[in-house]
C-alpha cells in the first residue's frame, strides 16, 4: 500500500527475518507491539503491586481498581464458580485493551485491527469453552442446544438455530473487534490527510484545514473510548460464553 494511503498503517512489515524450513517466521511490527503490550502490562502490575501498601499510591490503586472491575464482571456474569476463570478473562481484557490503546499512539501498530489476531483469540475462547464444557458435563453439554422446558416437537427447529448460534460465536467476536478498530483508524487517517492537504494550499487552505483537524481531535477522543469499550465488550462476551461451562445441567 502507498505510504499516504489510509490502509498503509495496517501493513505488516518484517523487522527480523527468520526463515525456517522454507517459511519466513519473521518478527514483524505486529509482533513488536504485542511484545510491547506484554512488557507494559507485566511491568506495570509488578511495579504497582510491589509495595502492597495499606494506603495504596496511584499505581496500586489503578491496579486494584482494574482487578476489581474485571473480578466483578466475571462474578456478575458467571457467578462465584466462574472466578476460577478470572486469570484467563483478565489476560484477555489486557491483550485486547492494550492492542486497542497502543494503536492510538502515532506510528504505532494496532494488532487488534487484524482479523488474524482477533480471529485467533476468538477461536481460542471458542475451543476453550467447548473443551471445558465437555470435560465438566460430558454429553450433557449437548443440552446447551436444547434449553430446558422446550417441547420435544420443537427440537428439530430449536437445535439447528442454537447450533448455528453457537458456531458463529467466534466469527462475531472476531469481526466486531477487528471491524471497529480498522474503521476507526481509517477515519482518523482520512481526516488527518484532508487537513494536511488543505494546509498546503495557502491561506485559504489553512482556514479549510482547521475543520477536519478539529473533527479529528474529537474523533481521537471518541476512539480512545471505543478502545476501552471494545475490550469491555470482548471480555464480557467471553464471560457469557464461559457461563455455558458452568450452568449446563444446573
């Protein structure tokens, strides 16, 4: 893609080439920003929780607030029994949120704007729910596709609907996050491009270029909110899907 194209920001570029058996498993800009997300999250929580003070400082308060926020989300959506999944849900939130948030930094790479990343996360969650559900409930897990109290004569209609609904979960989970992040960043680049083009057109261009620049400022604030909301939605849907591994047969 052309460097001035709104789509250029999504190009995956190799940083270090790693050819193995004829396949280049290169360390890319996407890999770099994933590593940055890992270092930032681990570093922040290690620093924030190290003092373990009775009266927390700002960093510890932020860490504890985030912990309580995700813990409440898990408890409200899966019950007390679902707290065993808390580490997984918390990690999922941090991966998605940092991917979204770091992408707001100029010249950064938004790895959550790629369907391969969001799709891999969604498929991992899907198979995790499936495996845990079968491990906990055996064949009784199939009752997920025929809710209690449904007359048997409706089974030929309800079962296919519930099965399709279950199978499209990873698709909707992945596409929702990918599409929102990609669309938002394209809009930011388009309005930034309009401003830069207008500013190069002399005095009149400066006046014309102010409008898209101001709109872009508002849009950036909105995108910061979207970065959090999309991480929240992705995580809460994960909790709802994990609920299936607990409530079948209850």
